[in-house]
């Protein structure tokens, strides 16, 4: 059988539509952190090369993740953030990034992921089990200022030539904590129900639409927090419907708050290693695509993008043909093998990726940041295999180490 012809006819490689854009296939490179760019707010040549390879490798949509929409100078006075301009948060060279991707792959679409992370503040004053600290609950006026920051950044991303924007509301990010009943215990209009917990995001979309019209606005959100008091399936379905009605153009499903990593493996169903959305030990296809039940349950009238351990092209194709998702998001495999989409389409090699889902890439990023030398995301197996043992030890002992540190701090 001509495997190349067979794969090229797969639904995975058929054109799609997200709002006003038409990606050439159903593969989405999920937003993946770029520490040198995020910390310096400048696009370097090494980071740019990552996106050149992704564009040449055949992903239909590339999500660039993620940058903060609140200027540093406004963090100590969030009320002043409403007066911020895009120049205060813009990544230098962002327009070059969009141009390069379009030049290499005219059929590819590039989307900028936006978020924020403000130390010491949160939707509610819920004590973090990691830090032991109690954040200050945001005031209504500060929430309004954040709405303006996001709307301003979305307008700026469009001016830099991106095809769309994605709100990062997963994995315990700032917006995610508004969506989760675990972290959002407000009793005002921004809490108390799925409608209240989605209100901030719906306000962001409304404010952005006044500036950018039908410019595609996507969202990445949790299907589950992996916490007893966290997001559950009925709430997810209601939230997704509300966000679609508010004007979100596509929903990417992921999962996990970092707090869940303090639960044992027998409760979680997977080893609690950083990060909760990036499971290890998933060579068996039965353990892959682990957020599928949440994507399958959605009945929102917008495309659903399934994230989380998508590894086997044949299983992925069955998910799409069964109508359980409209797009497939991939991150770690494209770190090691950016040309994976083309390889799959051409029928070369195995149906799975070269990536072994070891999370060595996460360890490498964290140690680089701690050393004051942020590195672009890379596969540790390919670049420094001699560090794999230390990476494995760190990952497997992360919860124990963190818990012991907290205990020592409390005793002190």
C-alpha cells in the first residue's frame, strides 16, 4: 500500500477553519514557553530559528507562548495598568517572527499566546500549598484595568502581523485561576458560578472585539484541574458554551493546576511530576490523548483543539474522524522533531514521534532559569544526554523535595 498517499488523505491533513483563518491542516503546535524571549522581551536568532523549523516542518497552526500583557511598572499599582500601551509589553522583533513564518510556509497560521502573572495577587485569597503564602484578592477596579491590558495586547499582536491570539487560561495561569472554583471563591460578579468565573474572559473578548473586529481569539483552558474542589465536567461544559457565545473562536483543552501535584499517583492516575499537563510514561497509546474525555464532552459551537499527550498518528486520525475534536495540539514531540507533521504525512518512520515524553526539556528550562541563563526549549536527549539521570531524579523527587522545603520553612 502507498502509505504516503494514505496519510495525505487523512482528515488530520485537511484544511480547517478557526474564525476568519483557514489553517492548511489540523495540527496545532501548542503554546510552548520561550524563556529567553519572555524574560528579555526580545526575539533572538535562536528563538526565531525554532519557529523557522516549525514552519518548515508542516504544522498548520503555530502558537507562540506566552507573553505578559501587564508592564512591570504597573504591577505595583494595577489600577494604572489601564493606561498601558503595547510598546510597554511588546516583544521586540515580534513582527519579524510573523513575517518569517509566513514566508517559509504561506499556508501556516501563527498565533500569539498572551497571559499575565502578577505576584501576590489572585482572584481570591486562597493560600498556596506551594508557597504557604496568602495572596491578596483583586479589587474590581484592578480587574477592569486587566481587561484593558489584554485588549490592548490583542490589538498590538494583530498589528505585528499575527493571524490570531490565544488567551492562556490553563495550568494555573492567572486567567485559569479565575475559571477554577478551587482558586476563585469570589462572591461578587466575577465568581460564584460558571457565568461569574468566566466573566473576566468574556469582558476581555468584548473589549478586544471593539478594537480588532473578527480577528481570531482562541483560548487554552483546563478540562480538569485534577482537584476535588476544582473544575469538573458539568462546569467545563457550561463555561465553554459561555465563552463560545461571547466570541471565542476556538477552545484548546488541556488540564491541571500545579496544586494537584501534591496528590499521590494512585489518586491522580499519573506520576505527579512537573508539569501536570505533561504526563510521562505514555508510550502506550492507551495512555495518550489523556484530555480526550473533556474535549469529547464539549458541545460548544466552535472548533475544539485537543491537547495532552497526542502521540500516535493513527489514534489521532480516529479522534478526528470520530468527531471528538477538530484539531490536535502537540508540544513536546515538536521540540525534538519539528518536521513530524511532514514525516507523518509522507508515511516515513513509525506512527509515533521520536519524543519519549520524559520531560527532560522542562528540567532543562527550569535549571537554565535558576542559573540566570534562560535557554530556548530543547530536547535534552539530543543536546545533553549525560544530564538525563539528573533530570529523572529531579522530576521523580520534585514533590518530595518541595514538600520537605515547605516543612523546613514552616518549622523555621
